[in-house]
């Protein structure tokens, strides 16, 4: 019997390229929905606090891989809240 567990790859494939763009305002909303400070969200995203701040203010564009990670975090939000990460 094949294991039907959802993998990160499955989640990534669920988003098509047209949905990848994530405006900086949505990044701020996502961070707040996760209940994270900028410092915590920076650690989650693997970037500096300054980078998160600049993304949220729209000073610099959120690069594709970070947008993809944010999309995955959005999809996994209920799990993240459950685990209190």
C-alpha cells in the first residue's frame, strides 16, 4: 500500500507560477497571522531582520524562493500554529 502522506514537494507543486507573486503587504499579513515578530519571521525565512523590514516596507522585492517559502508557510499555517513554531 502506497503512503499517501503530503510532502513539501506536493505543497510546492500545488502553487502554479502565476500565484507565486507575493506582495510585500501580504508578507506582513502572513507574519502577523503566524504570530511572529520580525525577528522570529527572519529566522523562519532564513534572512536578516533588516531584509524582512525592507520587504515589508516594499523597499526591495521579495525574491522567488522567499515567495515560495512564504506560500508554503501560508499553506501550512494551521500546522505551524498547532505546533506553536
